[in-house]
C-alpha cells in the first residue's frame, strides 16, 4: 500500500480522537448546570435551605426587607425593565400572587425611575424594590431574569427558577397552525 494511504488513515484517526475530546468537554460543560447531570449551580443550590435575609425599602420608602415577610409564604420575583422575557411574568402577576397567597415582592434590577415605570405600565399592587446594585440578587444567586424564588412560611426556599418553566406563572399559549 502507498504511504499516502497510511498518512490519510492516521490523519483520520487523529481527527476522530480530537472530535471525541471536544464532545466529552461539551457534555461536561452542559451537564454541570442545574438541570444537567452534575451538581446544581447558582441559586438552585439554595433549594430547601434557609433564605438569605436582606434589608430593603420599596420604591416608595416603605419597609420591604425579609423581616416584613417572615412567617408567611412569599414569592420574590426578580425582573428588569430591559428584560423582554419579564413581560409575560409581570402580565401574569395574578397567577403568581395566587401561588404565594398574595405575598409577592418584585425585586427590580433597574434604576428606581425604571422600576416606577414598571409599576405604572403593569399596574403592580405589590411592593417593588429597586435593586440597582444587585445586592439582593447576589444574595439569592440570581444570574438571569426573570427569576422567581418561592420562600415557605418556615423561611426555606421551596422553588427557584424561571417562573414559566417552574409553573409559577402559566406558559403562553401557542396558536396552532391549521
């Protein structure tokens, strides 16, 4: 056989080994997330643990820290004015309030003025905290919005994640094509 055959055969095996290593690395990366094969990361690690405490006032200056909601089921909804995915969640505030026995706190990761705009735009009748420095979001390990955190009356986090995916608000209906 010619030397060209052996060189191309060897090059093919090198390519196969390289692709295998890339695939193994990809599987490890994807599998390390909260829904993957590895240990939970981010806020999902907080499930069934005592919720972090925080001191805060809402955009109107009223107390809205964790002490204000101690001993009752409370949903913290992390949103941002610039988040297009937050729109549905804010529109479905009634469903979220029903799940949390009407105790919902919106943690707006925007400026106070932008949070006030959200209140007007969605006619929010729940406390809204302007978390401009992301301090509360960091305590709850929020890496993306919208994120909903359901805190039980015993102070433990019972649900954490995207409000639609985790069933805290209804998923949008998709019209079927006929």
